[in-house]
């Protein structure tokens, strides 16, 4: 079971976003605590493992943490939701 947050943890990275099933314009972001390019060197659980090419997967000692984060507001498109989560992440670093 993945943790679910209302605010993004500082220093984490967006792996993907998806519509929430409950409401049409609500979105959630899948975040990981490592650079997405370095995910192939970490032990991953689903769903993050789906974003790693099996031919490149070389897990080391590190376990990648992941969580879902609610994206604030109502967004009609993937791009609008991605812009909103990026803005929320920038605000959490400030």
C-alpha cells in the first residue's frame, strides 16, 4: 500500500500523474525519492517498477520510496495537472 499525501515531500521527483477515479478533474502524482533516471539502480515496488526497462534494471542496496500526492485544484488536461504539481513542489522547497 502506497502512502498518500496532500503535499509533496521536499526533494522528491514526479514519476507520473494520473486521474483519480473518484472525480473527473482530480489528479494525483506518483512521486519517488530518487531521480527517475537512477530508479533502475534501486529496488522498486509497483507501480514505480513499471517505469524501469527490465533490460536496464540493476538494483543495488537502495530501496526507492514512493507515494501518491493529491494535486491541488481541478484540471482538465494532463499538462495543466503537471504544471500544478510542479508549482506545488516548488512552493514546498521555498
